[in-house]
């Protein structure tokens, strides 16, 4: 994976940046690798991103170690981490929008949340959500991903990392 510091200048060459990001997101595994690098480098952009890195990076790494990157696409919208079973990047291009699982921080309630929705949660409310902390995030996320898999791939077996939900 390319170092995020070598990203094309998005102000002077937005078309190059879009092409670079699209190329990095061709496979599910590439989407996870790109997102992990993005989350890891956020504090270099601004100190306000430190909490997302501190919470999100270990969660992403645990998911990858469990093998979930083989089955789900990972992405982001602003400060939200988003998971789907979509084959391609950019969930907003689908009609109707596919379900997604979002990890986000609610600054009003000062809570980390894992949510199920069909739309970007910057602009809509989730269908359901659960508060989590660093200890509960991984098992709760696995539970939501299992529901997502069952809802979008009903004819396929649950992936092994999710079939072992109690072995978090």
C-alpha cells in the first residue's frame, strides 16, 4: 500500500486523487488496508482525530486479524468507519442504498456507537444502534456484521469469523 503522505495533492489534482483512491479500493482487502492507513495517519492532520485513531485502529486491526477483511468492504465518511457487503466502493451510488454498519462517535452523548442503516449517518438516523467501548466494540461489531451478512447474503453460509461470535 502507498504511504498516505504520498497522496496526490487533492487541491490541485482532485481527479488524480479520486483515481488513486478508487484504485486502492478495488478489493475488500485493499479497502481495509487503505482505511487502516487513513485512520492511523489522522492525528498527523489534526490532533482532534486522535480519539478516532485510538478507538478505530485497534478495532480495525482486530477485524483484520479475525479475517473479516475477506468478506466485507471497509470505508469511511468523514469521521465514520463504514462496513458493507457491497462489491464496489461508494455506497451512495447504489439505488436503493445497501445496508451498512457504521462505527461513529456521538459528541453530544460522548459515546461510541455501532449502527445499522441504509444511508449515511451524517444525514439520517440509524435503524438501530448500540453504545460500545473499547472492550465491547469488537463483539458488538461482529454481531452487527453477522446480521448484515444474513440480510444481504441469505443464501450463503455465515463467514467462519462470524460463526465463531462467542469466541471474541
